[in-house]
C-alpha cells in the first residue's frame, strides 16, 4: 500500500514538473502561454510515469552514476516510445514527431533527446528526489491519502473528457472527409452535365458546402488545443484536414 502511495506522489509531482517544463519551454520559444499537455489539467502523465518508474527502479543505483545514466536512458526511451506508439494507434494521430532528427525510431523517440532524458533522470535521482521525498514524508498519511484520492479522481475525469474530445474531433474529421468526397463527386457530375435537374443539384451542392463549413468550424474548435499543444501533430487519416484546422487557427489570430 505504501508503495502505491509513494508512486502516486511521484506520478503527480513529476507529472506537474514535466508540465511546467514543457510550458516554460514553449513560452520561451513562442513568447506566450500554451498548455503543452495532452490533458486539460497541469500534468504530463508520460513524465509522471517515466520519472516515477526510474526513481522506483533505479534509486538504489544513485551512487553508480554511469549505470544509473545508461539504465535511465533506456527506460525513459522505451516509455516515451511506447506512449507515442499507443497514442498513435488508439487515436490515429502522431502527437510528436522526431522524424527530422537523426537516429530516431518511428519518429517517437530520437537519440539526442534520449541522452538528454538520461542526464535529467540522473539529476532528479541524485538531487531532486531526496528533497521531494522529505517533503512528501512531512505530509500526514491520512491527509496524503485524501489528497491523492482527489487528484486521482480529477485526473481520471480529465482523461475521460480529453479522450471523448479527441474521439469527437476524429468523428467530425471523418464527416468532413465524406462531405468533401460527396461534394467533389457532385461537382464533377455537374461539370459533365450528367444531371437533368441542374438547379436542384446546385442547391444540394450549396447545402454540402454549408455543412462542410460548419463541420470545419466544429473540428477547429475541438482540435484547437491539441494543435497548439502539439505543433508537430500529424493525423494518420486526415492530415490535409488537420492542416486546414491549423490554417483556420492562424486566420483567427489575425
């Protein structure tokens, strides 16, 4: 029980610190605040899980720097790769992409960032975690359990809301694709004068355009936070439509 208690504290603390790091990096780069997390709340689960596992499995190696570095690099690389791969397969989007970096694996991980992760983990295990462990140790167990229950509940709710938002966005992108195909087919046939009731088909085409515009607005609203949070996000099925969302967001900022 205490093992789970300690791990959950690691998950939330390092998830928060990871989120702060991502937000700070984005702020320096873009000059504005951007929620760089997948979830709505201030937490990056991949940081919480990754660093939490490193701390729990490798803390006993804290005095063997080289071994700690090598094992940390391997662990966090695998966790980042697995997270990126699963999110890609589940949601049909690649949320980050290192394809432009040398020695990358599927664009999910690359050597440079893995090496940096290794250095960061050594610093965390040697310097940061002992301080955090002391702070957590000062919290009464009962109060700590209550706090963790609230955080777990809030995070689970956030995961559900965010997942539904992504699925809804995907559904709207599917509908946009179908409407676009139907509109193209109708336009081609009108151009070939296949239809006798041309005026009626023109009205149908106009309704399809209106429907597409409405779907585009909804998709832009649903996908805006994800596109901002993951600038290199790619869609496996609707990359052109995802680029359209990006363009709509740029127009909205003008």
